[in-house]
């Protein structure tokens, strides 16, 4: 992405605008070839430096976004993520079934604790 967004357009600008302008500027001078070569080398160095700076800026922006996203996720960890819109109320059957269960357990417990329950069962058993 960086290649298409920054490097390719900058390289095209160097080749299409800067190099021809430098050649035109240095063609009339006696020491044109040496000065031209130095100017071309300097323009390529400047382009590389600028692209390196832009690459670091883009990298830093990406890092800041990642840190921001992680910070957002960390903040969400302590929050409620779901709360039901309808609160369920206990109906009449819940307490009624609970009461019947307790009464049944008390009756069964009383029947099991009665000594005659087991004695009568043993007496009736054939040997």
C-alpha cells in the first residue's frame, strides 16, 4: 500500500519533472555533466529521505491506532456487554411448587421415620 500510495507517485514525479528540469538547468554550463550528476544524485537522496520519513510517519500512525484499539478493548473488559431489556418476574407457580415440594418432603420424611412402616413391611414379607 505504501508503494502504491507514496513511492510510485514520488518516483514518477522525480523521473517526469525533476530530472528533466535539472537536465535543462545544467545543459548550458561548461561543467554541466559533473554538476548535473551531483544534482541528480542529490535529488534521488532527497527523495529517499522523504520517502523514509513518510514511511516512518505511516508506521507510527498505525502503531498509535493499534494501541488505541487495544486501549478501547481493555476499557470494555470491565463493562457490562449485555443487559436484558425485560426483567423476568417470578410467577405464582414457583412458590407453589416449592411449598408442595417442602410439604411432600416433610410427609415422606415422617413416613420413613415411623418405625411401624418398616416393621409392617418386614412382617408381611414371606420367608
